[in-house]
């Protein structure tokens, strides 16, 4: 009997999506026979599943994509909180997704994505669909897995940005703040900050005291250093903001004309020290380009394991790296949970041992 496998990529793109898609396809063909497998590519995330936008893919579609960034399927964001809401277009999203699954005669659906994707995958699983998740995000914040594909590639890019800032900061005797993606979790900023030799690392899990950030800058000046590099996660906030709910923080920032903390920190440092401070925001460059060698290997391992789950008809799971071994977690146990950086994490302690300031 031919196995019909649907694949979609949802949420923000990142390096490694295509490598994972390729691995799933090649491993399924190898394990079950090319003639016994039909892979259906669903366009633009859950939007394609809602609107029945899909096509049968050929084995040749999966050739030459190991090194290609982005996603050949296209992606989009459909927030989980809107999945159960019928909006002005009168579309019942869950009903449509179930009908598309049935009309395509799928035996299972693979969803490649981050936290929001996993919540929707769990929803569809609870609705009776055969679903397998694959953990993708540059934030590395999916609960239950040591690492996500896309993360290490983004670390490499962010590290390169910090490396390049060192020379210009030193040449002009400036404070350079680099704002790195990470709205809730600071894994990317933490890793890149250490790898790039940043002097300060500001992450959401450790609310900062601006006086301590400024003190760290002054300490470097007094020791004869004419510049400082501070890596700031876009979701960082200070100790006063930590006492507020997110909506309250965002309201106050909006009224003050502030979106992220980075520019405010730069202005406060300049005002307190008189040292020129500049902000660099690499933004979506962190998502772009080819996957690193690490992510190519990780994506291949994850994709091959997903093919194993399909062959065994072991659904309702998401692939994960657990204590260095590829395995799987039940979707119901990880959906809706975020993996934050613990304040006492070994990398945090390592950074502090080197004198890197977290502003705490």
C-alpha cells in the first residue's frame, strides 16, 4: 500500500529546513521503497493546509537542497491563538485542515516548525490526525530537545557579526550593541555572545540593572580598554520592567517610542559615560543563507528519525535530541512549553567567570 505523507514548514524560516525535508524523503524512499511512498508538499505552512494548496512531489525535487537555505515549500505564520477563532472570512481553520488532510488522502502529516507550530500540530493530533513534529527554530527554545535545527547556523552568523564589530568598535573607541533575535529565550544571544567575545550579554531570563551595565563599561574603560561589545536579545528587559506584565511593558515602551531595549541601553550608556554608543541589528540575516555543517548533520538525523516513526506508524510525537541521542517526545508533553535559559546554566556561569556582565 502506498504511503501518502504530507509535509509543511511553518513559522519563521531558518537554515536546515530543506536539509530536513530532503532527509525525510530520502529515508522514506530507502526504507519503504520509492514506489510505495508519495510525498505531498503543502505550500506556505498551515495556510496551505487550510486552503488545500499542495502538490505531489517527485524524488528529483529533493535533490540539491541539502545546502539550500529557506524552505522549498514556503512558509507563513498562522498564530495558534487564531486557529480556533472564526474570523471575518468565516473560515473554520481546524475543520478545513482536517478536510484537506482527508481530501489529500494523507496517512500522516509532518510539521516542521517552532513553538507555535508544535501547538497546532498537537491540536491536529488531538483531532485524530496522524502528526509528527520536527523542531525548527533559531531560538533553540523548544521544550524537550537539547537543540533545534537552525540554531547553530544562526549562532555562526551572529558570531560573525560580533567578530566584525570588534574592529570598528576598537577603531572608533565606541560601545557597540548588537541586537540578536530572541524574544522570549536568550540561547542565541548567550552562545553568540560567548563565541564572539562580547563584554556584556543581556537576555530576557536575566533582567538587567542599567547601573550595573554602565558599571561594567566603566570598569573596562578604567582598565585601559577603549571599546566594549554588548550582545542584547531583542526580548530583553530591565528589572523594573520585570515587575510588569508583558502588555504593560509594551504599552509603556510604545508610549516612549521604544520597541526593544537595545537603543535605550545605548542612549543610557552614552548619557552616563559620554562614550559614543551604536546599535547594530542583523535581524533576518540570522535566518538566511546555507545551513552550517552541524545543522546539515542534525537535520539529516532528525529527518531520518521521522521516517522511522512513519514506517512504524508511531504518530503524535515530535523528534528531539535527548541527552545527545535522537529520539521523540509526545506532542502533548511539549506543546505550549518554552525552554528558557536557567539563571544558573553552566554557560551563564562560564561567561561570568570570564568577567562578562549580564547586568545583574
